C-alpha cells in the first residue's frame, strides 16, 4: 500500500521529467511532415491527416470493436505467456538439470521467426482467435521464461549464507531474499514480453484473422489507403507507449530504486 | 554456563585436509581469536562452529542460547533500506515490526549511522558505512555468541579502531562472547582473551596465547609491546613465513 502511494506521489514529477521525450516525438512528427511534403499523400500521408483519421476511428464502431478485440487478444496471450513463462522459468531455475536441458529449447523458441509460427498456427488452428493468441503466447513465452530462470539461478550464495546465519524461516527467506531478487529479473522480462505481444498480435491478425486491427490493416493495404494504414499503426504504437511509459515505467522506477 | 566446545575436529574438502585435530573451549563472556595466514582454513572452522557447514569428524558442543554472524563483506540485502537490513535478524526472531524498527534505529545511531542514512539503500553507502550496518545487524539481536569473520579487514585504520572500540564496549557491558577469526595479529591482541595460532596445510593449532588484562583496560602501548614480542616468536614466524631482516 505504502508502495502504491509512493508511486502515485512521484507520478507528477515523473510526467514533468518527460519533456525531453515529448520534444523528441514532436521532432519526429516534424520530419514526418517533411517526408509528406516531399513525397505526397499516397506514399506518406501528413501527420495531420493521420491523426485526423485516428480521431475518426473513435467514432467508428467497427474500428473501436476491432481495437478492443486486438487488445483483448494481446492481453490474453500476454497473460498466458506470463503465467506459463514465470512458473516454468522458476521451476527450471531451481533445478540445475532442468535449466541445462531447457537452454537449447529456449534458443530454438527465440530463434524461430514469429512469422513461421503464424503459418503453423494457421495450419493447426485455422483462421481466428486461437491462431492469433497462440502466436502471441509462443513469441512472448521465451522472454518471460528466460527472465524467471535467470532470476532464480543468480541468487548469490553469500546472501543465502547470511540469511541462514540469522535463522530465517522458509517463508521469511522467500519474502526477504528470493522474491525481491527474482522479481528484479522477472519484471523487466514481463515488460519486454508485453511489448512483444503488442507487435506480434497485429502481425498474426494481418495474416490469420478476418477481424482486429491487423485485419483492418490488411484491408487498408488492399485499398491502398495509406492514411488509414498509418493511423492504425499510430493507434498501436500510441497504446504501447502509453502502457510502457505512463503505466509501467513509474512502477519499474519504484521497484528498481535500489539498483545502481 | 554457556559454552562452545570443539573436540577432535577434522575436516577435508575432497582429499585435501583443511583442518586437523582442532580442540578448544570458548566460555561465556570470553573472546577467542583464531589467527593464521589466508587460506589456512580459518573461515571453514568458523563456518563449522556456526553450523553453516556440516561437521564430518569430531564434535562441536554449542550451548549458547543465540548467535549471530558478521561476515568479511557486509552482505546486505540490496533491495532493503538500512533500517530493514538491520532489523532482519529481529524479524527472524519474531519481534514485531514496530519494536524491531525502534531497536534497529537505536543500535544504528550507536554505531555511528545518522537518522537520514536509515532510509537509504546499501548502494548509497560507503564501504565503511555498510560494515557498520553489518555490525549493527549482528548485534541488534543481542546474541549470546558472535561469530566474526575478518569484518575489519577492508576498513581504514581509523574506522577499524572505532568499530573495535564499539565492540570492546559491547563485550564489557553485555558480557558478549566472540569467536573471531583474523589474519591481523594486532587486532587479535586488542580484542581477545585467548589467541589460537592456526598454521595452514593442514590447519592445526600450534600455539595458544592468553592475554589477562580485560579488553577495556588494554592500552595501545600494551598492545604494541605484545605485538613486538609475538613477532619474535618462532611459531608465529613459521606460521606466517615471516622474513626476518
């Protein structure tokens, strides 16, 4: 509770410190406008037209339901990856054999291009929700898994000895030593897993689904509607930026205040 | 009477004999230091006595009601504030959080930390400050027996002396018992009632030196004189492979 209050208290200061980021985003938009003036509407629609299209989305029921669908899929996939990845990663970390055995499998999972998973998922599950969610899970899982495993394997023997010397109970050892240490590894892994889910969901939808933002993107492409396509991208990036910088970053800052 | 008795202790790592036939008794209120060169099995002996390593040969009888350990490095939990680090041992003993914080604050101030330091994380403290925290953490539980594993070795002489004086006060006022290992003979002379000289390969006690003056009455001159005397001792010369000029 104290922790959440501290995050809320520091929040205005955190936002105020974001002027640099805002300036760089505006600079980027200015360059984008230069591109528009050089190459014209068809290649690169103006930022104004794009943001106008984004604003129109919110009054378009079909697009709003697409957005909700996409976000739901991304969240379901991410939460599943978070649960499986964390639990299996912790287990793998606690047993030396399991961690040695899981390493090559993780390498395969990380190395496998997500697009290949989309194709396989389409064959296995057909078009629709399952394929999209499966792809999201399989792409984010290894990131979370590795984070959890690393966290468990890197607890210092010296600190373990110290807690033993003070005779902490198993539960006290967990809350004072294991949990904070593992969390410091697993939390950043969750954040990258979430970013991954956001990207993968659109790609999977584009190929293997007839609804959601990805599918809307495919329609915009076939109609050569660059403005809508770009506006959809802006929506996805905007929501990810919001989630990462406004929601997760303040939590991360607080959680990791003890780090150098 | 509480005591720690080590009888016929041997210890090996694989085929390598680290400790051989170690015998000594540590009584309540006394300080024994084990002095010897680095790598001579001192830490192993201390860990065996503290129960951090499993005993294989010999016997250790420990009737002390409680004990605490201060390590060579501070070993603080990096994600906990100074105050929570000090309170760790109290929490383990089931003391309420509020009482633990009061006790931890008091002992922190006694060990030369300031109120504003208590909320800091270990990363924001200097090495000497961290060692103070480590000492406070060990002593706040009011242990009957304290194990010290060269905790002064990384400190400058000023800080070393200051912390040693704190400890000497503690010995006098709390009837604290200490098993202390060090490679610094002067430190051992200043703090202990009995010095056990441990030679290496394998670790064996080759000499027992008793110092009768209570720690609190020991003057610097006395310590220096004793030091000079010991440096002429043949066993010490052999154990530390001192070159005589």
